[in-house]
């Protein structure tokens, strides 16, 4: 029996507090979780609920479910809550989002109607296409942070919770570069009190959560818990943080196709990506300043995977262009097109075209669920600060300054599963073993047989 005494049990109830409670992603996550735990649907897309993990040698045929292997919180123990800029219940919001059909909402309508948001911290300067009426007021951004901390404590007490995770499902904020106010916690807190414009609402939520020793997950591309001040505070406070920008559609495909090109040493001249999207996210991204935040996130993937500095002949001069267009009739059903100009043997040109008709929130909801459960596991395991092993779920993974982020989906998955094996005292998988042989025996067999 392996020694896993350092992992605290998932005892009691787990609170999930969501900024953006009434948005499409949040209501799809909540409705789906309620449906799954009542046996009305399957948690398709969720690694924690449906995925397996290999233990030991390949010929050992030992592939337990991840949720049976590591002590994750049970879906029955999750209690949802959060903040939003509109005072409406989650059933009304889910109906408005039109992600899920009425037949899928009917059986859980009572629970959804019982969920209403707390007033949100919101400033339209950071999300210019949205307006709201259910908004906190305060003497300063520091005062607003203290109000959020009170909300977290009250939610925990009122619902008799053992633990809480905060999951940002709010809209993409305008682009803010890292500045002096983000450098350390002393500067950051002074900025909060001075209402510094470089501190956005999402940063206020992150500060409040971390200050309450609550893990914070950023599902959007804007700067938040990854600023140095908050990353350092999380590490010093023993709080796991993760982000940023859920990897769900077009970028998910890029992190599959780009490793294939690199593995086969196929060159790249250009990659043109465009999308149409009609939900609130699409409307927000129609603003150039919010789009710049998303663009920075989506553009970072290819350079990280292809490493043009190592392969200048193959990837030193490719053009990467990304466009997102708000098209209201499409709703949450996003459609993306990619035109990929690749180069093969002797410089001959080829093209790869991808047309992906997806459902944005349907892809994001299981990602959000997995992140909540894995981040809660991380905290119970004594892990703190940036959780790079969760980069599997993000377009723009936050990372320590001295280590570049990993974007390759398959390397990310290997890192995630090896982290779980390590936590449980199991052998790390290297894929060099074969039929019970040692690694050196495997290599000798391949060389001399």
C-alpha cells in the first residue's frame, strides 16, 4: 500500500464560487453537474469523471478510473454560488443562454431557480460591451476586495462548507500589461487603496480569494492571478492557483495539429484562423481592447510548440493570424475555420483546412469541472502557487518566470497524469518499458534483436 497520508481526505462539502455565475459557461457547468449527479446524463468530456490512468507496466492491464485512483471530491458534495452583474436565477440565465434545451433543464429547474448571484465587482471600463445593475459599491478597490472576502466567509458559513474554490467564468477584460503595481503584494495593496487603473475586477477577485486561502482558477485570458504579486501571495499562503483561458475549440485543435507538424519536421508558412460566435463572449470580444487580450492568448500557442528559434528553416518566418467575429444568429454554437499552409519534402507546398462546428460552453463546462476538482485535490495535497500540471486545460498556461509554458496537448496530459501518479506514490510512466522489461533491457532488445 502506497503512503498517501499527506493528502487530506475530500471530507465535507466543497463550495464553488463563480464570478460570472449567470453566464453561459457557468450555467452549463452547474446544470450539467446537477444532471449528472441525479443520473440524468453522462459527464462526457470530463477527464476526472470518465478518464482512466495507467499504473505500472503496459502488460499489467491496470487502468483504474482517475476518480477511483485519486481522492477527488464527489459531485454530490459540490455547492455552487457566485457573483454576477444581473440579479436573476440560474434557470432564467440558462434559458437566455440557449446552450441547453428545455428538456435538459426541466428536471433540475428547482435547483437552478434557487441559485441567485451575490452582487458583483464590475467596472465597464474593463468590459466595454456589458452593462449591469447588480454591482457592489465601495470607497476603493481595496474596500471591494474586503466585501468579496466577507462574501466568501459568509458563503462558507451559511452552507457549512469544508473547502471552497473560486472559478472565474466572467467575460474577457481589456488588455492590461504587467506594471509596477503588480510587482509585489505591498505595491498591489497600495494600488487597491489608490484605485489604480491597472488593477481590474478579476484581479480583485483573485486577491480576495487568495487572501482567504481559497484556490483561484482563471478561465479567461486577462491578467489576474498570474501577476507576480498574487502568484507570490498564493505560494506564500499555501494556495494553489491555475489559469488561464479555457482551451476548448480552435486552440485545442492547434495544440494537436502543431505537434504533428513538428514531430514529422513539416514546415509552416502560415496559419490563418477565424471564428464566428454569437453569445455574450462573442459580443465582448467584438470590442478591440478585449479582443487584444484574447488574441495574445491564442497567438502564443504556435511559437511555444514549434520553437522557431530551434528550427528557423521550418518555422522561422510563418504568419499567424487570428480573427473572431461576433455573429448574433450563431449563439453559443461557434464555428471556426483554419487554413494551414505547410511545407514538405524539397519545399513543396501543401494545405490543411479545418472547419470546426462546436458548442463553446459544452466544451468548456467539463474543463471547468475538472479544474475545480483537481485544484481542490492540489490544496488538500499541500501543493501551492502556480499549478503548471494543469496547463492541459488552458490556452495560455501561467507558469513560473524561469520556465516557458508547455502547449503540446500530449505532453501536457502526460505531465498531468504523472503528477497524479506521483501524488499517489506510483511509478512515473516514461513509455520506455515493454512487456515488463527494464528500460535498459528494452533499448538493448531494440538495438540487438
